[in-house]
């Protein structure tokens, strides 16, 4: 249960965190004799090792379908303490997006790499449609094939509600 709470709240960094989450986690940690910060660091380090996963698996790992402007999207989120590992695979991930979208009956994939420690997201921008969505949704200027979104940590509260074309 402690693992679930810490994962879901990103060790209380996510805007979805409630006081009840923190209260229950602290009680469980005390009962287990576990230091929350140390345990969360171990847990996030393990979660950040994506070496065994294909690009296609990463794009589907934590994703939800969403419709926007008549297009069906796969909104994928990868939470990590080592974003550079994923960014080193950026081109391969972007190359895999059309195949994953097509196989899943979607028009496009939006991949957000969430840096748990810096509390920001990097959106991969493989095409003009995703660029348009990024600029309109997050009031960002996209130059190149990524855009950093400070403070964005939650698909549920900070990504899906603001998506626009």
C-alpha cells in the first residue's frame, strides 16, 4: 500500500496528492520502520530502469486514449528520475509513434517524460500536429522536437484538462 501511494503521488509531488495520502503513507512507513524518502528513491530508481522495454512498450506502458479536435490520441506518460535515459531514445521513440498509433487505432501519440525530481515534463514533438497541441495547450513555444513544461506532473490534472487544438 505504501508503494502504491508513493508511486501514485510521486512521493507527494503530484498535484493529485491529498492530505489523506500523506497521512496514510506516514502511518504505514512508521509501522514498517521505513524512511519514506529513502524508500521512494529506491522505488523511483527501479522504475526508471527501462532498458528491458521496447520503444513500443514504453509508448503503451502508462497511456490513456483521448479524443481531441476529432483526432484519437494516445496520451503516454513515463515518470522517471533519469529522464536523460529516455531522451537518449528520443528518435527511436518518435519513429515508433506512427506504428503504435496506427496499430491502436489512434491518429497520434503524445509522449510526456515526467522528471520526478525537477517536477517538469518534456513532451516529444514529432510532427506539426503535436507542436500545435503543445503551443496551444501549454502556452509554450516549440523549437525543435521537444518542449519542457515546468510544473507539469499529472496527466489527470495538468495535461488532459488543458489539451486544445
